C-alpha cells in the first residue's frame, strides 16, 4: 500500500511510536518511511501537495462508526501491543472513535491517523482488555 502525507514526522509518531510498528526503512532526506504489517508493506511518502483524507470516520463493514466513503484499514496486534497502542493513542490525543475498545468478536479500537485515515487497531485475544463485554 502506498500512501502520501504532508508531515512525515507526525506519521512516524503515529505508526512507530503509538501503534508500535517497526520501520523497515526510513529516509528523512527522501521523505519516506516503510512498515511491514503481516504480509502487507505500507510505504508513506511526504509531499507538499497532500491534503488530509475526507473528514469524518470511514464507513467500515461491521461497525456503526463512519459515513465517509474513504479507504480505511485494520491492523491486528498481539494482546500486549494492542493495550500499549490503545493507551498510547489516548495519551497522544489521537482522534479515537470510542473512549475504550469494543468487543465485536475481537477487540476493536478505531483511530484516525495524521492523514485523516480511519485505522482500526484490533486484537483477537479476548482477555486483552478488561472492559465489560456483551
């Protein structure tokens, strides 16, 4: 997946520091960073002509969150990484769709990245979060 951003520093704070993804390459001089998420590689390039994604939360199947018809994706994390990412996203003041993760057959915690994209952080470990479930 190839994405573009207006601020590479903010993107790196989001995906490296908050979400906890490992950078597989980064070039500040070229304004590019890459991440591997499972079998998917995400490459993000900084450009001066980039506008944030459509405002609002993207419409994703299976949850009542969004109305924007914009691309969005999910990142599945192990239980410890999920808890750390939820806490880090909240502490960093990232836009979060809900105050806490919601159990929907897995723990779901949608956030918006610095580019305005809806990104669902998740884990399938039912014991990862201590909130009451339905």
